[in-house]
C-alpha cells in the first residue's frame, strides 16, 4: 500500500518551528514573529498558527509573555526537548517502516500506567487544576471537533507531568503525540462519552491520591482504546 498519514497544516507548522528551535536557527530567548506574520509566512490561518504554538508551549519549547512587548519566545532547550527529539525520531522510524504503529502504541501504554500511579502520589494542586480544565473542555467538545485529538494529547501529557518524573513525562508526551490514539478511534458519540467518563475516573483517582485506583482506571481506559481503534497507519 502507498497510503500514509498526511500531516495537517497545524502539524506542519509545529514541525517546522520545532526544527528551527532544535537546530538553533531560532536561538533561546528569541522572539517569534507575531501570529499574523507566521500565518502569512506559512500561508495558513491564524488559528492554525495558534494551535501549533500552543503545542510547542506544552512541550516547553516556547514561552508566552502577555502584554505590551510580549509574545512567544524560544525557551532554552532542556529536558522538555527530549520528547520533541524522540517524537521526531519515532516519526522517521514509522515512515521508514523500521518499526510499526502497534509497537510504538504498546510502549506508550506500558509507560502510561506507572505514570498514572506516580501522578496519584506526586500530583500538585496545579496538576489537578490543569487536568480538570482539560476535562471540562472535553466534556463540551463534540466528537467532530478538530481540537479533540489535541485535548486528548494534552490530557495524557498532563498526567505524565504530574508523575513528577520529567523523563517519563517527556517519553509519554512524545509517544502519545506520535500515535494519537483518538485520531485512529472509531469516534462515535458513545465512544466520546465513554472516553470522557474514563478520563473523569482517572482524574478522580489522581485527585484522591489513590495509586491503585489510578492504575485500574488507566488500564480500563487504554484497554477500551485498543478495542475501538478503527485503523492504524501503515
């Protein structure tokens, strides 16, 4: 088969800006062009640019400063860039056929279980606030909303971040972004509602600091995802 997943405009912008940062074409502390200017340069909408910058911010590659003289600035590359580098490498391996989708997805699932357990032990009030903010957005999003996939990636990344292990968080973030489980789901309204309920159970377990419940909730969720995958890229 010659078919393969085509990168969306947001992903293309995200990938090009990420590469410019990691190759030092954009230096630490350097201010990025405005959203309007980036939209002009990439010939995409400002919404597309905004979504790409949001993803780069969640990876720790840029920081956003509000107010006059603010904008998006390149962060110094640290442990947060590990995920971006890994994602790029995994993406290349998948495209070359050196590894397959199921192998990457299985490793991600193995890592997400201990991440959820650790999150239940180490989470902060800020971590809970972030998870609940994402969960509220998921509850109000329809299954055909283009932002559903990004919300799901942010949710799982937030769990890994709450684990307190920065390397584990980088690995989960990278592998989740590359396999994007929701992107390959048979995402009917029923599946969407079930997924949100499962996310709620995970958040509840983490909030109450119950690692066994977090383990059970994340395993239930990941098993459910595997059962509802409609296709995987070749």
